[in-house]
C-alpha cells in the first residue's frame, strides 16, 4: 500500500469495472512512474471477478477495496452504498484529485463524493453523448451529471470536447487527449498475445460481446438468433463469445447459442486474450463501447448491436456500422460482409479516430502542470464555497 508523502501529490484513482481498469491503467501506471504523484487505486467491486482479472492483466493492486454489498439491488442503493464508503475514504486520504473514467454508477458515485468533499474531479473519457437519456441507460444521465462538477474534462476526441462546449463548460477545463484505451491496446497488441483457449481457428470467426442493459430481453434474443442463423447459413464461419457474468445476459446467451459446434461460449477472458481474439477475428459484433474504439485500430470491422452510439467517429471512418438488434438487420449486415469482399475490405483497414496512444501522457502532464494550483485537500472549504471550477482558473 502507498504511504503518505508530503513531497508527492495524492491522487485517488477509482475503478469499478473491467473497462475502467483497462482505460485507467495507462494513467495510473504513468502516475506511479512519476516523481511528483502518489496514486491510490480504489476499487468499488462493481464487477468483482472481472475487476480482479483486469487488475492482474496490468499488474495493478488496489490500495483500498470498497466492498460491493448491493448486488441484485436497484441503482439507487448501489449509488448510495459506493458514494457513502468513498466519502469516508476521501475524508481519510485527503487527495488533491479524484480521477475516474467513463459513466458507470461507480464513476457517478466518485464524482459525487469528490464534489461534496470539495476535491477536484478529473473525468477521463469525458464528453461522450448520444442525446438520449434512455440510450444507454443510466450511463447517458451519469455522463451529463458528472460533467456539472468536473474540474478537468479529458475528452477523447474533438467532437466529445464540442459536446462539453455546448453544455457551457469553460474551455480551460477541457483537454482533448485521445482515448486511453488506445494506449492500452497498442501496448498489448505489440506483444502479439495468443487468442484464448477454444478460439476457433481456420474459419471466419466472429468475436461477439453483448452486455448492454437496454438490450436485455427480447432485443438481445433477436440479435443472437440472427447470429446463430447466419452461422448456420455460412459453414466457413464461427463465433467466439466471452459471456458477461450478468445473469440477464448469460441466460439468453446460453438459451440461444448453446449446443452449436461452431459457436464457443466461454467465461470472460483477460485483456491480453481479448486483444489476441481481436487480432485473429474476421469480424467483431458487439454492444460494447471499448471494442468500438479498439477494433478499428486493428483493422477489424465492427457491427454494433445498438441504434445509437456515443462514439460516432468510428462510424464516420467507415470501420463501424450500427445495425441495431432486429433479427433481419443483423443477419443482413453479416451476410453482406460475408458475400461482398469489397465491402469487407472497406471496413477492414486500420483507422485511429480515438488517438495515437499517448492519451495518458497528456492527462498526467496536465495534472503535473496544475499541481502547484492545488497541492492539498485542505483547501476544500474554499472550493466548496466558490465551486470546483476555481481550481482551473
């Protein structure tokens, strides 16, 4: 565990899910290597097993573990539980900054706890918007609410930064950094990791992931039924599906896709394995935000099982296509890429709409530049009275 040091600036880095670990790891590791920062990794346990696996992938250990005691409950008790425990922890740590990435309940709780303690909040991957509070739910609301009290918005793209400007966020509080997931991806891909055990070889293999809350139920059933029908119709294809642990996703996945010789359902795999799977896949089909960002950089076409996306840059690049979950649309999109080599080739070229792999460096350098402005949480009372934005002035 880290020890308090008066010479180093304490930074509380909060992670609750596997994607948050992947995207925060480049920032945390760079902070750890610095001579001026003292990062504390705080986990909320929102995805216990997946979280532990991801931390191990990046050789990170939590300094503080917040027990997740609200499993199976609705969002409000989860939020209250995490925020309450974070509040006590921040009171003890008194960090200069709180950092978190994304839009889950853990991130919203971290932003709330930081605001009430008067500690500047740094939002990694800020500014993503769909314009629809129900898609995704509740993440779109979280994003907008987090923005209100964020001190430094680390926007992955210029379009994300533009969303923030439209919400009257001051320019001095916006930093266009690129997406930290590209940092993690390029580092891992350079090692050429092997695909996971059971990954179908010698076929056009689809890497499939699906876990979005708004797709649970009939939408997910429709999409998975289309995928099974397509594999039946195309004998040279196969599916590799690391199934999310959420029971709502698992039950439908096994009901629809089990007992097929060319469809592999497996437990979640490590980050190196998922990168290896992407590198060896023919195509990615997903409702995950992370894969929409990563696969284009590896030259892998992506079909997104959603009607809207907060990541329009990859769609504009031609590497990603929104297909929704309707059975007919999903099947047709798969069949088109299977039969039309030119259409596939247009999508299967490496593009980098989410950055150059140096996002974490930009974030940490920005914090270093600002460290003299705020070096201790003892200024909380001033910030509470005048607003967290004072830190950036």
